C-alpha cells in the first residue's frame, strides 16, 4: 500500500507517526556512528534531506525519545540488536541556523541568541537537580535573548557540561544549516564582524568542549574565513587544508559533494526512485523523471535525485522545476551578471549543452567572491546547479581541474529563467527588440536596442570605482546569454566561435530554416584613439563579417546566402547604432 505524500514536514517523528512517504536513510545512523569522527561537517544542496536526517539522528540518539521503538521499527537500523540498545540513550542538543537571515550584525546575533535561549528553556528540567554551583545556576537563568556575546559564545559548552552532569553521559550536538547566516552576512555587508562572533561560538562548542561526545554540522557550502592565523584541518581524504572559521578545529571531518562518504545518505538513489515510481503506478515515467531530476553526483556515486522534486512529482504527477522554483538565486545571479567575459562565455557553453573545465577551491570564501572569479564555480557546484563529470589532478601540486555540466533539465530551467529575468526591466523593451531583429526591422531594432542598453548596460558592470565607462564585453556576453535563454527553442545561438578566417561574435542558426533567417552579429566599440564615429564602427563590423567569411559555417550547413543576415552593432558609451 502506497504511503501518503506530505510536502514540507521535516520532522522525522511526525513523518513516522503519520505514516507518510519516507525513503529509509537510517543506514546513515550506523555509518556515521561507526566512523567515530568527533565533529563532522556535511555539505549538500538545498532541500536534500539534511534537516530530515538531523531530525532522524535526534530521534534515534536523544533520551527525549527513549522507548520510541515505534519510530524505527521496519527500518534498516532496527535490524541490528546493538543499535536497538543505543536508541534514546544520549543527551542531544539540536539547533538550526536556518532562520538566521538578518539585515545587520546585531539582529543576526539576536536571532542566534533566540535559538540558544530556546534550548535553555527546553532543558529547564536540569534545574530540578542539585548539579549547579550558585554562580552556575545564576548563569543558566541569565542565558536569555538579552545575554552578552561572551555568554552566547560559551552557552553550548556550558549546557553540554550541565547535561553531562545530569545524565552521566557526554552530549551529541547537531547544528543544522550552519552557513545560512554567513551567506546573509556576506550579502548584507557584515561578514568580518559576524564570522568573528561565530568562530568563537564554534571553538567553544566543538573544540574546547570536553563534554562533547560527537557533533554534526550541515550546510550548503563549506565556508573558509581568510583573515586570521591559519590552522590545520583534516579532510575526508586525509589531506590538510585551512579552515580558519573553525580556528584550530583539527578534529573536523569535512564531507563535501565530491567526497565518497555518506554519498547515498542524502538525496534519493536511482533504485529508490524507480522503486517508488513502481509503487505509485508510474513505471512508464522513469525516463522523463530521470531527465528532469537525476544528475546529482556525490563523490563517485552518480544518479542521485533531488528528494524535494521527486516528492512533489509523486504528489502532483507532473514535471515542473519544483526545486529550482523555491531557490533564492540573487547572489548567483549577481555574480554571473557582473562577471568577466570569460565566466559568461563558460555559462554560454553550459547553456548550449557543452561541458566546461575549470579549477577552483571547494571552500567558499564569501568576501573573496567579488575578487576571485573561480569561486563562482565552487558556489554553483555546492548549490547543486552544476555537477562534476570528472576531476583531473594536475602537476606536482595535484591541482584539481573539474569537468562540469548543468545538472539536469530542472537546473537548466533555473538558469534560463535567471538570464531571461536580466532583461525583464520594463524600460528595456527586450522582447520588442527580439521581434524586430527576426523581422529585419532595422529602425525598430535601433530604437529598442538603445532602450535595452540604457536600461541594462551598467547592470552588467561590476564598476571599477573610478568613474570609467562600463565594460562593453560584460554587456555583450550578458546579451548573448539572454538571447540563448529567450530563443533556445527557435535558434541555436553560438558566440565567439571560429568560422571562415576569424571568430564571429554571435551566430543564430534557425531550427526551422524555411521560417526564420540565419543571423550573424558583430559588435564594435568606437575607438577613441581613432576618433571613430558610430557609423564608421558599424561599417567596420559589417566589413569584418564579409572579409573574414563568417558565412562559411552557415553555407556549409546548406543555408542559402539570401537567408543569411549580417548586422553590425556599434557602441559608444550607452549609445548603440545597428546597421
């Protein structure tokens, strides 16, 4: 009998008590416990079951759930006698930073203090026993939302000590979505101050805490903080890296999306997805579901499916970008939009179904995102928007070079929507320009393209801060990404590719050749040195198309010469002339 689908329940006990659809991931409990790592950091994309797994761990280990065999009966972990005895036998501290999304430093710290104060309220039963010194009892009562920073930073360690005295066992700490406030701190501009506060909290909780049995932190990204003395940290493959945000937390086991450990514990495997499709009478939908929601890779484990999308698909029985439509892509959009021509070219390749090869550090240094362009690939990989096809370790330093691809149709739709949105400014009239381009209406093209440039040109510029003009290449490649997203079903869009004796800027190859013309576009910026006019730059662009024989590629595909249009785009600041 198939289970009821529940959308949005992230509590393990509620899912089990209500007999809702649940894919058994209790093997994670055994695998983690037997690895014996003191502190584990696991990064996975959004909505990949991190919170549900953490809730599952709490229900299994916490003495608050003692004698709750009903939650685990019938699951794989309950087949082992030793683990039946382990259930409900530890004091557990479980907190989440998922809701810590503040616009300023003080509010962010207040939100964390609220979460800590909640823990203290929930554990007031500790006060019934004579386990406190007079000053300790007073400190417990002072640990409220109004506590000072030092009290907050020591609070989890203090609570661990008192719980260990009360229960006679060391404590397990579970911290979910640890990096959510860090991304917000970067976006809102209080990164340095906030990470200094969090670093002290983490050190007291996870390093200098003798009352800690084990701990797990989950998040989307692996955050590194560059502005302090560097300390050693051991990774899952035995190498040593720097992770200063955790100070000298040398007992930290880091599990990223390229690690093999726990690879099948988050997200659904293909066999799990196909089994549930059979169970729901949807066995004929396997190919469609695979195209839309497969593609995630963790370590060497391929064919991982997004659980949020699969659950929604089972509930609504239609393909839709469920996961992509719930994401907040503001940071990713800004980083790509204002990136260099090279980054935008690689995005063009990805959007056109090609792989890219790049080298980057998997650790995210948020306050270097604006300066280190390769960091965007690390963010896109950690977020699940790109997948690793292959890693090649080069040179004596074994520098990793990643072959990346867009994960699946769902993430492709996310990128497409993002690039289309770049030109949705009501003043841009981008849609009118596209119609004029295809219809060959040169006068309308000039009118609307000037509106597009005026409304969006600086939008694609990172700004040098010295009053210089926006870099035209950034606009040009943003424009190309918009073209690809807007006209993907009608045209194959190529940019900066070799044809004839040179490299054209844009080539639009129609899918229906009898219905639509082929188009070649060349961009030129007026030369200040030559005191070139817009008219002269347009003519130079048109001459280049002919002289370099850019038609060669189209002619070789059997497109007649009279079905090929040439356009020269000339830029002078935000002014544009098309010929």
